C-alpha cells in the first residue's frame, strides 16, 4: 500500500519526504501541539479527508498518494497519516 519509492518525484519535480522525515515532522507537530495546549491555548486538528479517514484502516506516512474517491490524477491524498498525531500527542491535546 502507500510506499513511495525513494528518488521518486511528482510532476513538478518535488521529492516526497522519506518515512523518517515524515515521522519526525509528525512528532514535531504533536510536540508543538502539546506545548501549545499546556500553555493554555486551544489546539485544533482539521485534517483533509484522506489524512484521517475512519472508514478505512489503511495507513501511510506519505501524503503523495492518488485520490481514491476524487480525481485519480490528484497525487496529494493520504492514508490516515494524521492518526499518528492522535497517537503521538498526549490525551486531550486537541480541542477539536
């Protein structure tokens, strides 16, 4: 499922992040969200539809996948990547 070949690029020549940098980015967002919450701020999580989709158990850190229910040429869909944010952040980090 959502593997992206290393060295692959999209039509614009942009290389997708590798799994290690994607995971590091998610950890950074989870940490910053937890810090914001701890300092009294409201923290929201509003992912695009495919980035957190309860109708499937598919998972990939890649956000450069073809859409399943829209235009197949749209190559920036995900497979529940935001689920990692919910798992990495402390409980009650996200208000909505």
